């Protein structure tokens, strides 16, 4: 089942008297229970797409649906959704508890249910000892944990994460990534994630879409998308002694040093065949390293192509 | 219509209000000190023209009330925009109607409480008609309130339409409506064209009524009905404008820029 359906969505804005497309006939689906990564350079249209899905921006054409409903016409559907952004802010005078209580109430929670939910979430995110601290007095890490707690207050079936780790120190970023994975695995929450950090998208996403200048360039699993641009990966081998140079040359090995070799393999091709072939030719391998193309390599390649 | 959303937003507004000293000062200190100043003038002016001083005092009370009941709604919207919390409110699925309704309720409760304080203070400065004709006072408060609600919705529409930079309309635009509603003087002293405009203003009949009340203690029912009719017309115009402004802001991206 598709939780998010975007069909031929276009959006354009006028700047200095000229119209330009922020989204141009974008179509994509996010399936129930998956983590879907949306990546692209600055100004590619990622946040615009999220704003459309959140019902705060109307597309010029096309349809954006969540759980089969148009968010502009049926705002009630947003009660099953939540949103996290590194830029989220709450009223500066509200305390941690006020923020959670207000948002809980606005999703229809009340009485004991909301008290219990606040207790659980603040304990889980380690902010139960600062319940009365006002938003403007929170550190960046505490703010982020509050934003996360708030995003789960309504037990959402779909959460949008817009650059959730932007500008955070690595220890908090790691915790946040773990939490995204946890809510997806344990609660079956569908996640739509945008990030500039390629390793984050690669680490978390089941499927991705690459968006550039308002158009979807590629979509699929991370491996499948990379395969479209890269068909090989590198293997680096440390050997006891370099022997049988003819064999090495014939089989496409590059000699990098006194006892180091490099070979390019097809993605999907196994290393075991390579190792047994080397052993049969009297070459003892002491260490193996592989370097597969990363999403970052893919990103750079796409950007170079689009220049 | 989901009341829990309206109630949640009202409870939040109340919490912010309680936590913000400047808000209390802004909404209580200025109206009350204004009433005291004009009250003292009313006492002083008794020596040569009693009604004039008292008239200015009571008109000021209604002016302050109209400003409060309009501006509290618009200030809280501005605050949502400037604090960056507007996005969090809107993505919770609250409708435009629920959002403005919560603001109107909060503003009505606050401004009515302050109006009670202002009327009590003005009573001690000679506005005794207050206890002699409570029905008339309540009717005029009602008309003022409906007019201010309508104007707050219109001003909200304007700010959404023009953008965040026009947030200042929340505390400036009402002044023009007050001026054209002829607060301290009869319509006949205005040029003919302005008189026609003044008849279409929401507070004109209220101020006429206030002056009549101080002068003679009588306000005609037809004047009150006219006032009510004009204020209801403003309400009927204001909501479609607000709805249209929201729709346009969603299309142009102005709503996103307000967040």
C-alpha cells in the first residue's frame, strides 16, 4: 500500500519577473513501512515537496495524497502524520511539558492518556528532568530531543524528517538516526527523509529518489540507483609477495606497491573466485579491502553530469 | 469542527499570556492608565463642561476595548509567525477556521476582562450611567466586540495576503477605522464624502451611542440595530476574505514564508 502518492506535481514561483519551476512533473510513491530518502542539492525542491505534502503549499498541477487523501481538501488526515525538522521552533515561553501537552491536546489526547504519553516520551528522550525548562533555555541537543518527542506524541503512521541532523554534533546525530530506525522497525512508522548527508540517507533508506532542479532523476533502492552510474567496485589486496606478474597483468590487476594490488570487479561479482585464483597462482593474500561506490560518489557523478 | 483543537490552542494562548509579563502590561497597563488620565480630565472639566470630559473618557474606554479585542487576535498570529511555531500549528491539521476561532475566543475573554476593569475605573470618575443602563452598555459592548472580531479577521487576511512584513497592521490599521468612525464628534462636522464613508464604519454607531448615553442617557434601539447590522455585514465579509487569503498564500508560498 502506498502511504504517499505524488502524481505529476508541478510548482513554479516568480522571481524578478521570471517564472521558474521548483517542481516539474514529479511523481513518486512511498510504501507503507519503508524509509524513503529524498536527496538532491540545495534548491532541488525537496522541502517544497514536503511542504506540499504537509498541506501548507498548493501544487500548480498534479496531486499529492497521504493515505489516499488530498491534504489540502482533507486536513484531518494530518492527524496521522508528523514532521521533524532541524529548524523546528516552538514558542519561546513554553516549557518542554507545555509543548508536549499542547501538541497532544491538539491531536485529541486528554487526561491520563496525555500524562502517560508525556512521561513515556520525555523519559525515552532523556528530557524528563527538564520538563519545566522553557524552550529558549534549551540547548540544541535538548531542543532536538523535544522536537523528536513532539513528533511522536500522536503515534504517527507517517513522519517527515527534513534535514533532521543538520548542524548537530555527531553524538546527537547518531542517536537521531538510531531513533529513526527504531520507530520504523518497532512501530512500523513510514518515514520520508531528506538530508544533505549522503551517508545518512544510505544508512537509513530502503529506497531513495534523487531530485535535481525540480525533477526526479532516479528512484529505487540505494544499490539499484548506484548501479545505474557505477558497474564496478575496487578491491585492494595486501599480498605476502608479488609473484607471477604475467598472470596479474593478464587478469587486470594493478600493482600499487611492493605487496599491494588493486582490481576492479563488477558490482555483484564475488571476491571468493578472485582469492582462489590468486592462491592457485601462488599468491598469498594477507588482507583485503573493498571500496564500493558510495551514494556520495553517485551524488558527485550526477552533479558533474548535470553541469 | 474539532473543539479539542480550538481548546488546545486557547489553553496554549492562556499559558503564554500567564508567562509573559509584557503582555499583561501591554493589555492592562495602557488601557487602565488611559482611563485614569481621561478620568482626571473628566473631573477637571466638570467646572466648565462636564459632559465633554466624561464623553472623552467613555469614548476612550470603548476605543481601548475595540483595539484590544482586535489586536490580541492579530498579535497572537504575528507571534506564531515570528516564533516559528506557525508551521507546527498548521501541520497538526488544524483548519483555518479552527485556528482563527481559538484566537477570537482567547482575545474575547481577555478583552472582556480588561473592559470590566476599565468600566469599573471609569465609574469612579463619574460614569454612573454604567449602573443605570447596564443593558445599553452590554449591547454596545456586544456590537464593538463583533466589529472588532470582524476587523481582526480582515486584518489577519491582509497580513496573510501581504506577508509577514505587514505584521504591523495588527496595531496600526484600527486607528484608521476609529478616525473614520467619528469618535469624539458628530458626523455633520465631517465633509460630505467622509460622512458617507463614516456611515459604513463599524464603530460609528457605537460612538454615537456612547456620546448620546453620556449626554442624555438615551440611545435609540434603531441606532443599536443599525450598528449590529453593520458589524454583522463586516463579519460576513471578513471570513471569505480570510479564507481566500489563506488559499492564495498556500498557492504563492507566502504561507511558507510566514513560518
